[in-house]
C-alpha cells in the first residue's frame, strides 16, 4: 500500500495532536506539579476586594501610614501618632509568599503606638504585612512588603 502526501499530512497531524494531548494529561495528573493559591478562599476574598480598596484609599487620603522597622528584638510597627493607641482594635497579618506555613496573625493590643513582633517568629526573607484596624468606628488598612 502506498501512502500519498494527503494521508501523510493527516497522519502527521494526528501524531502531533496525540503528542500534545499526552503532555497535557501528564501535566494535569502529576501531583508534584500542584499549585497553591497564596491565600485560602481566594474567590470569596475577591468579592470583598473593592471594599478593601476603598478602605485603603481612605487611609492614604488621611495621610495615615505605618512605620515598619527592623530592630534587635524583632519587627516594630508604629501606628499613626494622631490615634489613641489604647482604643485601636484590629489585627496585623504577616505572610510569606514563598511558604504559607509560616503565615501568622497578631491581634492589636497597644498601650503605646508601638507593636513589636518577636524575632523568634520571623524568618529572613520577604514578608507581606496587612494591618487592619478600627479607630472610633472607622476602618483603616495598610499593606506593606518588607524584607526581613
């Protein structure tokens, strides 16, 4: 049986599609290639995203910012001077984009405007900080990235 050029092209296309499909199936079923989202419940958080953007923008518009610095004892976060530290409520969330097992949250409980995160809880590398607090019924939010 002689194969003409049209049949050869069809066979080449079928082999090429089979080759590509093999790699697609192999990639989708290989457990070593699993990818995690940076945060759990990513899609639920997406729905709240615009509200968060509005709170962040209001915080910037008021000129409120956190001063984050590395000290010998750990990471020091200084809250805005115009707010009474004893009435600030909220949380500070630190997470590592490279490994979610080191993520942690610290409740804000201040007697002065300084919040110290102990050195023992921090590893060297990049940390994303999300400070979410309430003062006199108004919400404020600041996001920062640091390298510790």
